[in-house]
């Protein structure tokens, strides 16, 4: 049976529905599905271009590893990144309130074209594409873009199970 997740920007009251890519990224899908719901302060990417994300404490027992990776996500891609504490810049971790964690999971939504996953400190950063948005991408993208222009302060990005 196909699994879906609902991704919401709570303050902006907008959601989209994404289908898990269980064939392409089975370990990532299982880890995320078993850990739902997940939420956190939303941020807009500085380098990747059209990306919003939330960083949450690691929620898996065994590392997921890399599967169905990309450095050029397309609109509607939902990606999983696993960062060791030492990979992230100290000031970045302090700003995000994650400086005391041994590592974090970054759950990201790509809402527009021409993305490139590169970090000035470490180079290319492949992400596991584990879901694809199938409903309401256009409306959700407008709110994502608004985060870029109006700010993310006080906005929560929520991932939860969804039954069709």
C-alpha cells in the first residue's frame, strides 16, 4: 500500500501531500515513517536556492546511509540529510539551537527549479530523495517563497502521516 505524508507550514496554514518513494529509498522511508510526526522551526536555504527545511534530533536506530541521492533536486522532491555534529559550522549550530546534539536530521522540501546542494564549508551535499509532492505543490511553493521574502521566524514545518 502506498504511503503518504502531509507537510505543513503551520502559521501560514498551507499543506501539501507527498508520496513516499519506498522502492527507490526503502531505508529512508522506513526511518522517517516510523518517526512521524516530526516538526521544527522552518528555515530557508541560503545556497541551495528553492529549499525550506527543519532540523530535528536523529530519530533512527541504525544509520540510513545514502540511497536515491541527488545534488540537483527538482520541484517537489523531499530530501533527508544526516549531519554529524562536526560537519556543521559552530555558529550555524548555535543559531539553530542544535549545538548540543551529536548530529541532526535535516528534512527538506524543494519547491522550485535550479537547485544545487552545495555547502561553502564542505562542498557537495547529496540528499536522499525519499518522497515527492503530488498535491498542492504550487500553493505550497508560494508560501515557501514567502518565507524567503517575509521571514521564517515563528513558522513551524510539520511532517506527519497522511491517509488518502
